[in-house]
């Protein structure tokens, strides 16, 4: 049975130089959310965050949008995915807020599974590619995949124990919790996932992991060594932030 606790849902999609992707994926997103409303009566809101793209991303989304309940957030300088999500969450009004990747590497159909979970004011729902029931139809290159496993292990040890997949770009938050977490996010780029889940635990949220299917997009913007090193430094930053009281709330 679909949850009756959600009346509205915000879907935040960060975009950076996505002109080749959005012409294909934006119509699919719009079709899905219209169908989603018909089946669930949960009113969706789409929030597209243009993270300083220098290609035609902004023009394309402005010219091709057909879904009326859409907000576009745009700024000139690229800041990173963590920063983009922070801006999107500020604009979100839904009872729950989902963020997802523009390449649809995790299919939107998994949203139906998310809203069947135990939803309350503190439960955070995250997709996992690494637990029983998950299906990876196209893997990352061996080096990237194994570096990712190492990053997950380190994040488990130093930040949040028991999370099987920190970096899957398909996560859903109750509005109050999501806005609280993202108001405290300090990491703009690749380590933001770990910070978000660390904050979720610090704020006494339960993290519910849901197996998803996933397909690697070969046209990635990840600079392997640079971003691996950067992510490890971000873990150190998170711990230091915690020690210094950066994440405390009144």
C-alpha cells in the first residue's frame, strides 16, 4: 500500500553542463512525475538547479519544460553538487524531498518503493547499490568501484556505521529534517553525501536503506584521483567540524 502520509513531494535535480543528458532525460522525468501523481495523488514539485553550467543546459531546460510545477535555480559560477543541493532544498516545499541524478542512473521507478517505507518526521530513505536485492546493470571501472568500497569502509568507521552505500544519488528526506541537514552542510563537492548522512545520525534520524537498480554512466565528470583524495580530506573536515561544534543547533 502506498503511503498516505505524503501529500506533496519535491524532487531536486542538480545540473552541471548537462545539455546532452537533459534533452533525453528531462522528458522522461516529466512523464514519470505526471504518472506518479495519477497513481498516488501525491503532488510533485520539480526543482532544477543549474550549478553554473557553461553550455546550453539552462536554455534547454527553460525552453523544453512542460511540467508547470517546476522551479529553476540558477547561478553563474559552478559550486559543486553539495552546494547545488543545498540551494534546491532551500526552495523545496514538499512534505518529503528527494534528490536524484540527472542521468537517471537510478531509475525513478524506485520512488514507489521509497514511499512504501516507514515514513515519519525523522526517517531518511536512501538507495543502496550494495545490499541484498540491489542490481547493478553496468558496473563502474574496476579501480573506481574498489576505491568506492574503500571510501565506504572509511566513512563507516569514522562517520556512520552500517551504511552500505554513501554515494548513491537517490535519497529522500522529511522536509523539516532535510532542510535542517542541508542548512548545516559545509562540503560543496564530492564528500557531501557522507556529511549529509553523518548529520542525519547526529540529528537522531533513522537511515532506512532500500536496494535499487543502478547503471553506470560512462560520461562521468569524476576526476578519479583528485576526487578520491578530496573526499578523504572531506571526512577529516567532517570530524573536525563536529569537534568544533559546527553542526550544533539551538
